[in-house]
C-alpha cells in the first residue's frame, strides 16, 4: 500500500534522508531504521496538515525564514507550500549546528525551493 505524502522533498532533503537511512541501517539495522523513518513520514504528514498549530523555531532557523520541527533525533526543515502541503528542504540531526548549516546551504535551498514552485502541476 502506497503511503500518502503531504510533503515534497527537495533534492537536498532527499540526499539528507538517504544519508540518514544509510547511517541508521549500519548502526541500528533495517527494522529500527524502518520504524524511525515511518515516524518521520507520519510527523511530516501531520505537520503538513496542521501547519498553523506548530510554532516557528526562530532560535534555530538562522534568520532564513524556514520552519523547523523536531521529530525524534532530527529536525525537519520546511516551508509551507499552501493548502495541506509542505516542502521539506532538509533533515538535520538535532546535535548539529542547525543555524550554521542552514546559512551555509541557503543558496542551494533557494534553488531547490524555486525549482519546486516553478514545476508545472
């Protein structure tokens, strides 16, 4: 059964998810990794459908204007797309310097977001 997604991953976010899955499989195995990423998927969908209920994390967004939501040991970095959909621009471990990462990747994040908004639906 295919999972419904109320979110879009940028190219950068796809790479973040692949890297995190690879690391998780090596460290924790397939079953734990599957459950962890199912939790991320469910959290992203809930977040997309209920965006207005979540507070912005201005302490972490590095003045980028991006939204950030903690899920287990990661942050989902996203922007609302309209309706009940979000664009996830990055997946960052909570132990990392989130503002610095976002500032250093700001140009690529903008390109990724622009690409999605410019795609024909």
